C-alpha cells in the first residue's frame, strides 16, 4: 500500500477473505451509522461442523449420511450461548409410543447473545425403537427415551443453523471438508479465541483514538492490524467486519475534521 490519500480505504483485499473497510460514498463528510442486525449472525456462527465430530454411516436400503456427535452439539451451544440451563436449554412438550417406538416432542430455548431476549425454536419430534436386536436376539433398549430426546433436540438445533453444512450436503465435498479442518485448526489458536479477539478489538479502539491523521491510520493498519484481521476472519467474520468498520469510522472522522479545518481557513 502506498501513501494514503483522502480517497483510499484503510484495507487490503484477498481473494478468499476480504478485510476491506467500506468506502464512504458521496461527500467526504459522510458518516458511518450503526450497522443493522445481521439475521444470519447465529446461523453463520453455528453452521460449520468440526470434521472430528462426524462419522459416516449407512442404513438399510443403502442410504448414506454423516452422523454428528451429540456431545459436540452441546459444546457448540455452550460456546455460543453459555451453560445449558443458563444460556440455553430444552424442554419436553409431548411424548407417545407407537409401533414399538418412543417419540418425544421437544423445543429449544436460548438467550440472544446481543439482546438477552429469550427465544424458542419450533418443536420437533425425535423417535427411537424401544427394542434393539443383537445377534438375532431382541432386548429392551434402556436408552431409547434419551436417544429420542437427543434426536428431537438435534432437529431443533438445525433450525438455528447448527451443523447446517452437513444437512446441506457440503460434507460430501472433500474440498469443503479440508476447509472445515483448516477452520477448526485456526480456531484452536489461542490468539483467535473469543477473549483474545475481544481484547484485540479493545486495543484497536484505543489506538484509533490516538490517530490524528490518515498517516497515523495507515501506520496502524500496516503494523499488524490488517494481518491480524485476516486471521480473525478465518474463524469469526462478524468480528472481522466489526473491527474493520472501526477504521472506516475513524477515517470518516478525520476527513470531516480536515474539511471543517479547511472551511475555517477559507473563512
């Protein structure tokens, strides 16, 4: 990046992950207002599945699919919303037994991380056979109720986007699985944990407050901020865009101050 002019954006772009700050259209005095809530925010946080938490299965008739570890789903919900019973949970709404199967209807509740509002998914039914067969011998399955609840809750969580990539067939693509493996490898990086990203965002806010002109802004971007934002974008696009927008807002402030200073000199 060369020297920054009043028409430059404080950003760099890549083919895979863009960290470019929004350009300010129209007058140089334009301001950047608060971003509208993203309806896909939770979906995008939950949609990607860790390949280590999956395994293929084949049912009678030749149907093939990908099984998702139920404990991993609970862990993901805890990561996003907090402990079960506090930030999210589920309740049984109905149950019945038919054709030697137990069916349970359940729904999931969660507290919106941004508003604290208590929300609910739509109800879903899960079912499991009450008798299992091993070596040609039938025996009661003492876990059938638990498995039916797990099935119902798992279906509810899909409505929030949890493991959506599996249900949308993306795991059938080997390239996508490789990308998912790379994503979770990056996610295990201590510098890319939520607390570390929040600390970086706070640091950027403080350092932006000390920027007096576009040269200061460019120096901040080029001395590590841009690179760190690209890394953050591999695990949290929302945080990446939020922090990048701080640069655009600061640039707008500097341009406005420059314009007002020029008007005073002209007067």
